């Protein structure tokens, strides 16, 4: 039995009235017949650019949004027909910092425990506070906490009922390095103990380090799904990386990935590497800190997205 199962799930939203598709009676299709099974005990990554449909999938999984068609289940419990059991099995850390400003941290975790009918949960609450670096903030009002501390509390709230399935939607967005390390050590420990983890993140090095299997989503469709190791093996090219103090000519820039002073070219062999460096020299530029590295998950992700250039889907109003 899969821990999480999406079976031909589609989600359509009414198009804005100003759009051309609205005039013809069409909707915006946020998810397009997505099918995906995540097995018990997996650490699974769901990646995609903004607007790909990741949060829509999580909202449907959590019962916050109803799918237009298809079926979603958590440990065999349909998220609509058997919603109570599905939600007990699930702990979701949302992107948004949502909190109640009238309670302190420990009170919030006790209230969350009560929501799931759990009594005498103090020992686990103490462990969560310790593991997430919140012990000295246990009696602080939520309004007094920094953004990073609030996010730690959201993680604790999601885990307070010891859910077998944990969903992390951009959990480290905008937080410091210390919190990332603390969070991943704790989540990795829970995964080793048998908890299933579904992670969405824009920090692809996190996904590469943590996730055994990855799905890539674009415009509501799964465009890649494989073991992380196999995705990396499929990236045949190496990457030439160097720094420049000036702008690349347009003809070269179109082939490169440029981040500030850092320039990166996909390179299949030594001859191609030399051609790029020669072109840089012919442009009157000097490359600094030259290195050649293996392709990483970010390279794979950009490759997959480039190969699946698509536009927004439209679907009839009865979809």
C-alpha cells in the first residue's frame, strides 16, 4: 500500500474574466491527470518552478482543495471519503507562516495535540521543542518570535501527533543555515524510523542530498520521475564553470547559465570545453577560477524544464 497515492488527479480553476480562454468557456488546468505513488518510508522530492502545481497537489492531499477529477489517498484512506483518517495520518508544514498570536509555543502544541485527541503528550512536545531548538522559547508568545522561529513552531505543530506521513512545503524558505541543519537532522531521523516524507523545495542541493526519488512537475504535468541517482546518471555532460569580470557576448550567453559573475556551460568532452574557453578568449575576456564538475540536480532540473517547454493548459468548463 502506498503512503501517498495520486490517481489521474486534475484540478481546474476558473480562468480570469479578462483572459481569452474565459471567453470560450475554458478553465485554467493547474493539474493535468497526475498519477504518482509514494511508498511507505520514502523520502520523496517534488520539484518544479513556481506555478507548476506543487502547492495545489499538497492542498488536495491535505483536504484544503478538492480535485476536479481523480483520487488521492493517504495510507489507503481517501482524502475526501475518509478524510478524518487521512488527516490523522498526515502532518503538513505549509509555506505560509500561519499562527495564533494569543498563545505561547507550548500552549499551541498542546492545543494541536487536543485537536487530534491526544492526551498527556508532554514528553513528545518536550522532545520536539528540544529537537527543533525551541526549548528556550516554549513560553514565548508567537508574536515575539522571529520568522525562522515561527517556522520551527509550524514544523513542531505538524509533527505533534506523530503522523506516519510528513509533508514539507518549502520548509526552509527564508530561514538561516542553522535551522536548515537542525531541521534536516531531525526529519532524516524520523525518516530512518519509518516516517514517509514528501518535500517540495527550491533548494535543489537539499533535494539531491535527502531524497531517494524525485518527481519534476511543470504546468501541472509530471515531466520526470525517477530515483535521484538515476536522474543524475542520465545527465551525460559535465559542466565547465568559471568567473568573469565582464559580460559575455550574446551568442555565448544564450548557451550558458549565468549567476552574477559565475558562468557555467554544459560540456560533453575536452574538445567542447576548449572551444568555450577559446571563445571567451576571442571575446577579449579572462576566465578566473576555472573548474570542471559533474552535473548536479540543478543541471538536470534545468535540462528537463528546457526539454518540456509548455504553456498554460486550458480545459473545457466541464473538465
